[in-house]
C-alpha cells in the first residue's frame, strides 16, 4: 500500500508563511491527482487544493491567492505553499491521493496560526 507522509506544519504568526510537503512511497502523483484537505476542531474536513496529473489546479475560495499547490514527480511529492496565513487557517492538514480504487490519506500535519 502506498504511504503518504506530510511534513512542514507548525506554529506561525498571522501573515506568515509555511510550506507543507506530502511525500508518497512510490510514484502516484504523475498518474493521478494530489490534493490537500484540512480539518479544524469541531468542523468537518474541507477541501483546500488539488493538482491533477495533467497539471490542472483548483483551490477553495477561502485560500485562492494565498496558497499554491505544486508537484515534483521526480520526488513523488506534492507541496502546499501557504502565505498570508490567517488564524482561521489553523487546522490539521491532510494529503489525499488515489491509487487505483484505493483512497489514500496521510496522517496529517498541524498548522497553527496565532500571535
């Protein structure tokens, strides 16, 4: 089974930046999409961004213009560059992909935006 491992979370002040990484144990992002979701305490998991194998990109309205998703196929890694962070961006961020018919999720990485 393909493993997804997120990293890069942490504590940052409002207006700051973080870059999250999602490394897959083998090449899947070049043949299928990679996506980021997030879940804040007491809320449902929500979509953040997606990049398809063809390079098409889409963002949630709440992060457009502030977040950038990208992919490095050689490293089997998807990134989420987050800028102009707000307290409401605080959440556990999860990487998501599919491998055939199997839904894959990482363990999550905590992002806290606070002064």
